C-alpha cells in the first residue's frame, strides 16, 4: 500500500529544484577550467547572431507569441516539367497514386490544358505553376479552365523574381505590370502573386538577407497594388485586401536556422500585411537548396535533402517539394523522382512528422533565433525602403552586390575547409568518377544576353572544385 501511495505522490519534475540560467552558466564556467566562455562556447553565425551553448526561460521577458498562419498539416509535392502534355499527365497521375499530395508544373511555353489535366483529381490535389513566360491570354485561359474544376491553384506570377533572375522583364516594366493588373482585377481571390526566395538562397544570401529581401520584394507588389496600379483605381479597396501571397523558398543545411527562417518569414509577413490591412497569413512551399548539392559522392545529397525537408516541416511550410538527389546532373528519371517522394513519405508516415503541428513552438533556442532573425531582417528591410525600395536597389546593383559578398565569404570558408561538404572538400574519394555520367551541364551557364540589370546568379559551392576534378578525370 505504501508503495502505491509513493507512486501516486510522485509529481514528476516538480520534485526537482529549478536551476536558473545564472546557475547553469556558473557550472559551465567551472567545467571550462579557466577557458573563456564566449571564445570557447559561443558561436558567431554569418548572420551576426551569437549562438549560446544553452537557452533558458530566464532569457525571455515575455511569453512566446504564436506564429501567424502555421499550418495544421503539410503536403508532399512533386515537381513535373511540362514538355509533352501526355507524358506529364501520366507522370502526375502516377505520382499521385504513389503518395504525392500536390503537383508543381514547370513550363517554358504554353501547353494544352485538356491533355495535361486529363483525369486529374482537382478537388484533392493542389496545383502549383512555375511558368517561365507571361501571357495574359494563357493565364486567362487557365483561370477559365479551373473556374469549373473546384481546384486549388497557385499561379505564382513573380515579375520581380524573373527580373532578378534573368536581368530582364518578360516584356518591359509597364507591359508586365499591366498584364498582372489585368489578371488581378478579376481574380483577386485567386493565389496569383508568388515571391521566389529560392533564388537568393541558391545564390549565397544569408538567412537574414533572404528574409529582408522577401519583405522588400513583396512590399513592391503591395505598394503597387494599393497605390499605383489600375487595380486600385477600378476595384474597391475591400476587394484588394483579399490579395493572397505565396512564398517559394529554398531550405539550406543550417538545421535550426532554417526552421527559424520559415517561422520568422511568417512573423515578418504578418507585420507587413497588418500595415496594408490584408490577410496576415501567407502560403509557403519549400524545397531543398541547390547551393550545397554535389556531383561527387552524390548519394550524400540524399542526407542533405532529408534534413532540409525536416527543417521545412518543423518550420511550418505548407508544402514541401523535395529535390531528387541527381537533379543537378541527370535528366528527369523515375528513380530519382521516386526516391525524393519516398523521403517525404517516410518522414510523414513512418517518422511521425505529421503527428504534431507547430512542434518548434516553445523551444527556447528556436524561439530566440526566430526573433533575432526577424529583427535583423526588419532593419535591413527598413534600410532598403529608405534607399528607394527593392526594385530601385536591384537597378542600382546593390542587392546583387550584397548577395555576392555573402556568397564570396561562404566560398572562402568552403575553400578553407571551415564549411564542409562530405565527399567534395571533406573526405573526398579521389577514385570517384562522374564525367561519363553527366546528362546535364551542372555549372553556372554564362549566356551572352543583353540585360537591363545584372542578374542574381545561382551557384553551387562545389562548382570550382568539381570543374577541376572533372578536368583531371
């Protein structure tokens, strides 16, 4: 009987005395035996954040705030390039049958909608478009086609993203915005505007820069929409406030920082959206970064993309589109697609990454990172607005310069061995050969095309090392 009573009286952790942050630090300093606490245990990140060895509730003066718009569930997405409509349709239906819960369709030219979406389960499978062209007639055709399908569609029109990536407008500044305004006037409740942040990450921008440029990027659209465009002159303001924003972002290898990045993006967008009086919830689709992917020992790409997808899920992405391990050097193949999809299926159904929504809430380290990243990004955003806005700084080359500086610093750390890529600059297998297996050109393509601004160039960290190794094969 006494044993039962003792068991019932046990009150878990309340039986232990609380330990303050000060006591923890004193204990650590004793164990360091004279070594400097800050120099030994505090890590300074490229974002200028001092990462401490432990985080404690004493570090927080206020309760944690909820992250606006965190989803209750996330979707497994598969990306499909539309060249032949019948083939793309077959791939999509097979992917859905095998576990895909949404599809990204990429295309560089117009396509036949009836052929592409034959027997497509519109009500259950959201559709994302990534079109490398801008056509008012084709988008109008898309709107008409889906108006009777009860489908969830994200059109992801990103004029500024195209300008930043290619150095040119689709047509010109006025024509591009006229087309966007025309589409918005009659379709404001659709998911039309997309903001592509993956370009900044893949080009070497820091996490803080990515967040700041995201806000400056979307602010250009909102400012235009509310004050300058044909939409604001012909549509009631209450209707304009229905505008929806989708963010496309790439997730890097800094696990906890990437979790915090997505959370900070939601907080920053909610702050900006509140100023305009629009919906404070945004939609986020995430994919692994290309920046750290490699040719040699390419199977390690599976490990990299797995942890990056985990960061995306834990950070609160609405949808995750994994990257096939061989995407940078192989043409699309069924095996690569299947492995990428299965990574997400394992995370969702065998690793219980769908069991809890918002699992990072209340984690002292992640909460601290979220706030610090948001605060630093907000300051850069304010500086951009003081300088004339994102478009103006793109035209001046300031954004490109800042990203290039960050990328160069990271490449220097890679060359010195401080940033490690297994199989490339860390434990490389010199007998590993890849030259005869290349189906795609895996390096920066330099085309002699006239541009109105300097484009932001995506570049993988390992490119220089790989080119040297290839030349010696």
